[in-house]
C-alpha cells in the first residue's frame, strides 16, 4: 500500500491576469508549486506527478527532478487533469491517490498526514479537506445530508442562493482509493456552468456507488486558494507571518513583523535585530547581534555578528563582524567588507575588499579595488576602473589616508602608510609612506574683493 501523488498545475490562471504562469508566482522567494510539493513530499509518496500545460517551460524549470511532469493538452477541468495524471501512474491494489492543486500553498504536511490517516481509518473511497470560511465566495461548497455526511460539492458558479450560504468550503485536496478512482473519474460529466470536468464530482459519484466519503476539517487559512492577485497578496502575508513567527520563536527581534520580508531560504541567528522595511532574500545568512534596517534589501549575502546595516541595498556581498553599512549604501556583487570596516553614506562598493577597520565613510565609488586594513578613503573618492573597454584594479595599502575628492585611475597602486592629497587624480603608483599629490599650486590675489566691488559700483 503506497501513496501516489498528483499535483494539478495546468490551469489557465486566467483570473490572475499575469504574464507568468500562476503556479510559479513566488511566496517568500519560493514558487507557489514548490510549497505544495514540499508538503506533499513529507508523505513520502512513491511517485509524484505534476500536471502542466503544454509549453509550460517556466513551470518545468522549477520542478525538482523527483517529480514527473505530464502535459494536459487542453484545460478541460480538474477531473480531466487527474485523468491525464492517472494515465502515467500504475496503481497497485490498496494504493492511495493524493490530489493537491498547485494553488493552495498554505496547506501543511500535518494536515495532509491527518487526512491520509482519516481516510485509512474510515476505509473511505474518497476523503476531501474542508474548512469553514467567513467569506466562501468562489469556492466549492460542501453539501452534507441530514446525518452530516458529505453528499457532494457544488461549485460557486453552479450553486443556488441557498447553497451559497454554506460556509464549509472544499479545499480542492483529496485522498482517493486507488482501486476506485480511475473508474470514478471517467464518469464525471461536464454539464455545469463552466462546461468543465469537475474533480469534486468524483466524491458524489463514489457516494452514489455506495462507497463511503469522508471530510477532514481544518482551518480556513490553510485552504486559501490563489486565483487572483488579491488572494496572492493575502496568502503571501500569511506565509510571511508564519516565517516571522518561527524566527521570533528562535530569538530574532522584529520591531514590526508585518513589515519584515524573509525568504524561506534565509538563515538567521538568535539575537538578530530587524527593523521595519527589511527584505532578506536568497541564500543570505545573518549572524547574532547584527542590526538590520530600517529599509534594507539584502540578497545572497553573509552578514557578520554585530554588523549594523541601515537604509541600504546589498547583493552577493560578505559583511564581517561589527561592520557599519549606510545609510544609503549600495554594496554590489563581490563586495567584501572585513571586520570593523565601514561603507557609509552614499557609498557604492563593487567587487572589492575593504580591509579590517578600513573606512569609506561618505560619497565614494569603490570598484575592482582592494583597500588595506585601517585605511581611510575620503569623501568623494572614485576608483576610475573602466576605460571604456576593460576594467582595471586599484590597490590601496594599509593605513593609507586618501584625501577627499580623489580619483584613483586604475590600474594603480598606493603603498602602505601613504597619503593622497585631496583633489588629486592619481594615475601612477604612490610609494609606501609617500604623499601623492596632483594639484595646481594655490594662488592668492590679495585685495581682490575690494577691487571687484569698486568695479561693480563704477559700472
Ligand atoms: C477548485 C475546486 C473548488 C475548490 C477550490 C479550492 C474544481 C472544479 N473546483 O476551484 O471546489 O473549492 O479549487 O481552491 O475543482 N487545473 C488543471 N487543469 C485544468 C483546470 C485546473 O491542472 O484543466 C489546476 C489549476 O492549475 C489549479 C487547480 O487545478 O492549480 C485548481 O483549479 P482552479 O481553476 O484554481 O479551481 P478553483 O476554481 O480554484
Ligand atoms: Mg484555485
């Protein structure tokens, strides 16, 4: 006896009015369909089939190698989608078929497991998952008989005014007896408002054939379906809430969790402080005591303990311990800020190492450069790394004082302990301990202001 799983992801997604397939819209950085496949995988099905539309390359691209995609040529409804999947599944006696739509990403593996247990315990031919919703608009309604047994599901569009008052909705998730499902699904007709083969009709068919039908009731949140942009945003908010609650339970502080956006792939240590407007994405890790935000966007980066990052954008960078970033810094791929360093106000760093304790406090561009330990890069300093054809590197030694408004024209090197005079355009090597200065001598014209005024007054 084994579980064989089918995930339905071939729908048109018309109501989304999106330019990408519905089921790959991301929630906490992960395509919707992968949340569903993740929950399904915990039931350890021996086979998982995903129903996709023809030419659904974008959907196929996100699917793990462990699942089998199968194409539903025409979108004739959910029952037809299951039929297409069953064509590639070999069912052995006693097998159970789990069917989950790819647009209910909040369903948990616990609920799926409990449904499987109920299904087995009651010896049912079909078990659906239901919930009571305050606003059941759009969902199929569960019609029960006088003994509270599930009779059938009626789709919103087909429901009478009375049936629409039913608050119990169908989650679209089912466990079926593998010995019966193939036959039952073939008996589904399309005599309904949408002219589609409705999968929920299978329950009524099995019931009429004298088999028992069960329903596992869960909370409404888990069964939220994503059919519109509005529902996508609501589901994303619930997902965010789940993720943030988990991090807070493990010791992460959030001033306002409703304004913190953490991808499911991120790793945070206890003692991380997150202010509002923080987006942490991809493979980012943040160490204990780091203070992030307000308003920070970090992607695929490593943030060391005690670092302080505010009002800044960081992509594919490494930030050491007690580093200070921002406000208004942009750290681009390959920026490596070693322990105790700083990239301050309006500073851009790309593909460069800023050494231990080195400071780039204001208004600077550091690209393809190495700034040695304890050096200070003055306000307005620019590494001119691009000559229109190639990029070149700048190497600044340790304990160097780069004066304000300096242009370091790469390739160029500045030795340890050197000074650069403010306003210089440095094109040649500055030796260790030397002063490099490139500036015309300052002149003084005394009495200038007085003569200037006289000229003006005399016309
Ligand atoms: C479906 C159920 C409804 C339930 C709701 C829960 C039907 C007829 N109705 O409605 O009772 O309350 O889910 O969210 O099943 N799909 C295919 N091929 C198709 C059509 C759909 O693969 O031909 C896939 C879609 O990609 C989607 C899933 O099946 O992931 C459900 O289809 P959708 O159109 O969203 O059905 P709902 O109207 O939400
Ligand atoms: Mg749906």
